C-alpha cells in the first residue's frame, strides 16, 4: 500500500489539462482511508473494481455525517481503479472512445442536461469531466446501489484524486447490468487528464489507488448556470467547477480521517446549553437561517421551515403547495442562482426555488 506522498514518485506523464494541486485536507483524508484498510460504514458492498477482480469493493459512508461525503473503497488499503466510460454524445473529438466495444448513445441524466437549455443535448465523454456512480439493473443477482439514497444528487460535484493530482467532475452516468457490478469509471476526457494516453476506451488504469469523493446535498449541484455545460474543451468545463468544488472540499476536516471536535464532544450540562430557540449547531453552513430543501439539510435539531433552517414553528406558516415540478432536483426548496435553475413556474427567491408571490 502506498500513501499519497509515495504516489508523487510514480506520477505518469503530464496531460494537456491543467491539474489542480491537492489540498492538505484531501491528502490527509486519502492517507487515512488507505491506512484504515477497509470501510467501517459500508453503504453497499459486493462490487468489482475491474472484471475478474474480487468483489471486495464498496460505497463507503464513514464520513457521511461529518464531512457529508461518500467515496469508493476496497479492502486491504485499496481504493478503486479508473476505467473509461464512453457513453453520451461523443460526436467528434480528440478521444479514444471510437475504438471501444462498450458504448451507449446517452448518459443516465441526458434529460436533465438537455433541460438546462445550454445548447447541448447530453454530456460528451470527450469534453465533460464526469464520473460513473451507482449500479442499476434487473439481472438476477446483480448488486445495485442508488447514490441518491444517501443524498448524492445527479450532476453533483465529484472530486477525483488520481496519482499526484486532483480534478473536479460531476456524477454523470450509472453502471448497467451488462457485466459484473463495477465501480471506478470516468469519462474519456477525465481519464486522459489523469493518466494521459495510458488509458483509453479499451484500457484502464488498473491500480486501485484512485479516490472518488462524492458530495451530498443539493448545494453540491452546480445547476444550469453553475458550470460551463456548453464548453468545447475539458479544461474549460473542469475549470468552471472550481469555485463550487473548492467550497465543497473545504467541508473535509483538516485532519482528514478525524471528525470535527463538535461531532465527537458531548453536549454541556442542561444549565449551560442554549435555550430551545437556539439549538446547538455542529454542521457548519447548515445552522439557523441557512437555505434548505428538507430537514436533512439542517444541523442537529433544526428543521427546514419555509426554505430556511430553524426551530419548528419559528417561521411563518408554509406557503401554498408549489406548482407541479417536472425538473428533478430543481423543485421547491432546491438551491439556485437564477430562475433558470428552478423547474416550471418556480422562481429563484433568496437563492431557493420557490413560488413567486408576485405572480
């Protein structure tokens, strides 16, 4: 087993894309996961890193509650490998997927991408940095897992640590049951940014040393205007994810594998606790007054009232039922930056999709 620092000595040839430096907190997380050996809170196991490998790989939730992340992990200090996904609107480009024998014409979230109305109909494996998460299928005995069950949302940010570099991508596709239940797959563009021409539509990076960090919650979704979906190059798209990606990475404690002190320290005696109107808040960014879509977006005993975290009954009564919502992930209560991020007749009010009282 090699630590992150050891990987610096084994870096592969530089790719045309400009790699990001890996923050110290992510390095610490990487090393702590590998040193721990195996996941303690397995969300779903029984997956393969590559065909013919052991089925000892899993979706891990060890830091689901403190850092609000999910990642992929094997046993014995292994993470997972990196295979290449060639699905989506390839068109033409400087890629390797044309030689692949396993290509689908669309990704799982094609309709959402088209709904952004940015001039593209689907993700392009030659351009967009996307990661494959989740396993779905009807084949008997096939192991399935839906990341939305732990609030990882479609097209949300995923940080990928590959070798001695880091890139941002989005959850852009899922694995089907046309083979063993696999984990560890990315778009052609992201794979070649990590490992250059050593990977292609038919060749993977087989070492189980890649860390995929998926962030939970609606605030991890860039939405229609939070990314350059119409980009014509990998660098242009990946760089557009930087602002939100850096904000999400900051969730990870500086000690990596050690939860923040507030999540492990017992509450003080009743005589020193805050009154009921101000409950303890240990989930930074999700305290009273923060935007929310459900109670799960609010810290501790806070609840989501009228799109804001607070005490039950502390805000005005809920508004009338919102109009029908056909744009999954962008209904009432979802985070937004403009009306384009909200479904149907909803509007972006105080950065939350809601009914416009003036209409």
